[in-house]
C-alpha cells in the first residue's frame, strides 16, 4: 500500500460545523488538513482532539478570501505530496443587516469568503482530482441559499450561488470521476448562531418541525456520507440537514 496520506481538506475546520466535520472525517480514516483564519488556539484544539483519538490532522492559517495564498498552499502542501480525496468547502461568515443599509465592503466580504473562496479551493482541488480521476467535493450551503432570508441578503446570495457552483461543477467534473455536492444545514448550534438575539433563535426553533437546532455532528454525518464509499452515484445534489424546515 502507498504511504501517501489520503487527505480530506476542510476549510474553516477549526470550530463549529467544520470542527465536527474534521473530527468525523478523521474517524472515517482520512488525514485531515484544516484551515482557519483568526483563531489558532481553536485550530490547535481540533488537531489535538483528532490526534488524541488516534487520527492525523494538520492546521493551516489560510484566508479563504486570499487567492494567492490558496494557490501557494496547493502548490506547497498538496500537489505531489498527498492524495487529495475530499474537499469540504465549509469556511463561512455573516455580515447581516437591513438590505438598504448593507455596506459595499460587507457584501463583498461575505461573497469573497462564502462563494469566491469556495470557487478558488474547488478550482485548485479539481486540477489535482482530475489527474487522480477521483475525488469528492462538498460545499456547505445553507437553507438560506434555498429560501432566502430577510436581513441576510449577502449571505443568502452567496449560499444560493454556491448551489449553482455545485451543480455546474458536478456536471463538468463527473467525467473525471469527481462528485460534487452541497449540504444545506438549517439552524445549527454554533458560534455563528450564538450571536443571534434570543427571540430570533426562539423563532427559528419553533419553525423547525424537529423543534431543536442541529448539532454540528449531525451535519458532519451528512458530509461523511457524501465523502464515503456509500455514495458513489450521487452528484450535483443539495442534501438538506434542516430538521424538516421547508420552503
Ligand atoms: P462558525 O462557528 O462561525 O465557524 C466558522 C469557521 O470558518 C471557523 O473555523 C473560522 O475560522 C472559519 N473562517 C471564517 N472566515 C474564514 C476565512 N476568511 N478563511 C478561512 N477560514 C475562515 O460557523 P459555523 O456555524 O460552524 O458554520 C460553518 C459553515 O456552515 C459556514 O459556511 C456557514 O455559513 C454554514 N452554515 C451554518 C449554519 C448554522 O446555523 N450555524 C447553518 C447553515 C449553514 P476562525 O476561527 O479562525 O475565524
């Protein structure tokens, strides 16, 4: 057997959903490469938890909005060094607010991280996976990309765009054995949602037929399925993990 590590790359894998995905894919047998931007201590905690459980992980500070840094990362850390089997485009941010007061720079930043960043990672990963003639790419969209949401125009636009990116790249890359899907979580208990006012989270919980937020591990289970050996004929799909929340 080859000694080249079978890597799953998880952007924003340092905390929240990304951490749960990183831990789950490590349990599934992948060496996990995770990225973060601002909180190295959280990234190190995730790496330590994976290593303590007997897995392999490395953390990289890599801003999803920085195209040059992403190209350099693929050249220096991935190409000809590891077998890149899975990319999970998970890093994401919000800059919510009323549409008419949304600043250009906030709109641009949300698009840069949540959509353009996913494209940049997908493009670099696809070059490598095409040569391998196999690979799985999973993009973290959101129910808001399917339904829209008041006060989240930039975020919803980015997450809807990610569904278009998923479907287009799935069609283009299928011939090379690369499967591209999206996961669309509903309301998940993470730091991203912890900042919401209590009345908003109460409203979200009431709207969910299962009457509770998802745990990050429940989202990670869907990613694990799409990355794993039981989903060889699924591509271009959006797997909703939303507790029955419907449009
Ligand atoms: P979170 O707790 O805020 O974690 C965000 C992660 O992304 C962190 O690891 C963060 O790293 C990283 N990150 C942020 N900006 C980055 C950048 N420019 N470059 C690289 N990494 C960056 O968020 P979450 O709730 O786990 O959400 C994860 C994904 O799921 C996002 O795409 C989000 O839109 C999506 N989602 C979340 C929910 C929900 O209810 N929570 C629902 C639907 C979809 P640092 O710690 O270094 O900043």
